[in-house]
């Protein structure tokens, strides 16, 4: 019995194992963008999802500060979580912040120094991201409108500033160990104004490690602000990594942040899913990414096999019929339905399904036809 169940699970997850066997890995591209906003050239480190070059699919995008340091491991985390369907595959865009301009790029300018008619520091860099990087990525790659921004330390400060200054630009924001102490906690004041006005929106994940009070105290104050001005528009999760330091927390922070942003994405494990279950899950995924996402053929076939093993005849057949109707050129979809009819001793339905397969599949080879007919011997 255990072997049968294990085989069913392998069938459901077969796409993962096959993708690994084919060595489908993220593709790295390094580009330079000549910025009018910044008046200088800036480097981008871009990771395309596994299989991007062999498909026509569009993908959500994760924008990341300190791209040369943070993009490689983040792309690996995205790839791993996507392969196990904990989140969708994403294009990862790492924006490089070299040491000589990092503080200027990512930190807010003191309100005493800022010229309201001229963007400076983080606001200027945000304009660069919004008006040059994002349009460039949309022009060069197949993207969806769903966008995430992630940053660590000064990058975390930048991410929260972006959440406040450009509500709705990013659907999700991850801020890991943000330097909220900067300029006498200026970002806290900016965030409170935004929260009071109920303008902030999307999902926010914020975390801190085992750090000095200068980091942890404003972090806690920010969390308290999100609780005081709780809003249905902005959904917030906070986490403390007590066993990590400022320099080591980002690995776990990115992982936990991505899982939080896509907490409704996974299909719950441990029990078979019916057609209605899968349709509800993929409708939810479609709504989140604002695009139509159909149940994959192998996913439908895998769960149908599980239902068939449990002798849930109506549920198994409903899923297999849906699969055949939506993937009419798939030999596997037709074969699985015929086998199910035979399993449930529905010989006439099996013969009708064979007739439908022979009629529906274009350019059916002699060998494939023989395989279908051999199911009855």
C-alpha cells in the first residue's frame, strides 16, 4: 500500500523531478542601464526562471536592492520554492548598489535638508527604479503586473520608504533588518503619516535579527504602528530571527518573506484534490497575478490517479474528463481516462473514450493508435 501511495505522490510531483533531471536552472544575465534620472550607468543582475527561454509564459517580477550580493541566493530560493509550488516562478532583478553610492541610493534625505522641488537619495533612486528599471524590464522580458520589492538593512529602509511614497507600485514588500534608526527614525514618521491616511496597500513582511538596540527598538516601534493603524489594505507580518545576526539573517528572511507573500499559493498536502478543489486554487492564483492560470495536465492526471486509487469514481472521472476536454491533443489525457473507465469496469464508456481519442488527436501515429487499442487486451 505504501508503494502505491508513494507512486501516486511521484505522479503528482512528476513535473518537479523531470525538470530537475533536465537541468532546467535560472538563467543569469548582466546588463547595464544608462540612467537619465541618476545621471550615471547602473548594473542590473537578472535571473530568468527555469524554462523561460523555451516558453511564452509571462512572469511576476522581484526587484532587489544590493543585487550583486543578494540576487544569487534569492534567485536560488525562488527557484526552489517555485519547483515545490510554494510560490510562482519569478524574474529576479537585482539592482546593484556599489559601496561608493549605496548610502546615497538607499537612505532617505533628512527633511531639514531636502529640497521639495528636487528628489534626493532614496526618493531619487526610487524614481530611477519606477521610471527606468521597471519599464526597461517590462520592455525586455515577458512580465506580469505583479511586482515585489525586497531590501536588506539600508535596502530594507528603502523598501519601506517605497511602500510609503509609492503605494500600489509593488504588490508585496520584504524589508529585512531595515535601518529604521536613520535620521532620528525619520521613516517611522513618514510611515505613520501614510498609515493614518490609510494609503498603504499590499503585503509587507518585515524581520529583524539578534541585533543592537539601535536596530531592534525602531523595528518594534514600526511593528506597533502597523498594529495601531491596522488596515485591510495593508497586510503585515513581522518576525524575529533570534539566532541570526544582521549579516546572516537575509537568507532566512528572504525565504520566510516570499513564503508569506505567497502564503495562499501552495496546494495543501496530505489529501487528494477534486476538480472543484483545483479549480478554486487556480482561480485564486489567477486573481493574485491578474492572469489566467489553468490546471496543468500532469497535475490533474496525478490527483485523478490518487482519487482512482481511493475508488472515488465520480471525482476521479470528473477530473479526467476535464483534463481530456482541456488538453484534447494529449495522448496521456485520453489514455488516463480510458484506463480509469476500465478500472471502474465501464467498458462501453472506455470504448467511447477510445473512439474520441482516435478522432480528436491530430497526426496520431500507428504506434500510438496501437497503444490505445492495446489497453483493451
